[in-house]
């Protein structure tokens, strides 16, 4: 039992009141959170490094981050190593215009210039629809 304004209130009543208030509090929190544009599209580019060029391809991808950071329509970009010689770039976008801008942008041009030297075969590009996504605001 808890005391509240000279009234005895049961723990069950306090919990029930808090549970009823929770959806309203969650709504206020959501309204105060950053507004995200919904991400709808993605692409994955699979890259197979030429034998002996794995380190160079990894370095190229790390160095490409600065190019992609200049693409306002690319909502997220990940360069990943899948195995010793297989790499991938995964991107998400809010619309097709943004995806096309990325696939024809500076990163794509730079990758094309490096294809013969670094890749065992041409990049394999897969286009995808995003069914659901969770994004977080990393701003401090």
C-alpha cells in the first residue's frame, strides 16, 4: 500500500494508472524524437577481390566513406567483409532517385575505375525493397 495525499492507494491502483498513462507518455516521447523519412529501398553490391588484392579492396572501401558521406540521399551505407575475399556494400534509401544517385555517384565511379585492378569479376548489384527498418539517432 502506498500513501498519496492522505489516501491509502493500493499498488495495483498505482500500476493500473501508470499503465493507462503509458501510451500517452509514449506518444509525447515519439513526437519529441527526430522525424525520420521512411526508408523504402536498399541495394547490396557484392565484390569479389582479385587474388592478393583483399587488403587493397578493404582499404578502398574504408576510404570510400568520405565519398558516400557527400550523398545526402544515401540514408545509410555499410562496407563489409563477408569472407577472406568477398566484400559487400549495403545501402538504404528513401526513394529510387536517391538509390540511382548513389549507383551513378562518385563512389560508383571510383569503384568502376578500380574494378580491373581490385576485382576478380564485375560487381554484382542487387536491388531490394525495405519492408521494415529501425533507425537510431546517434547525435550526442
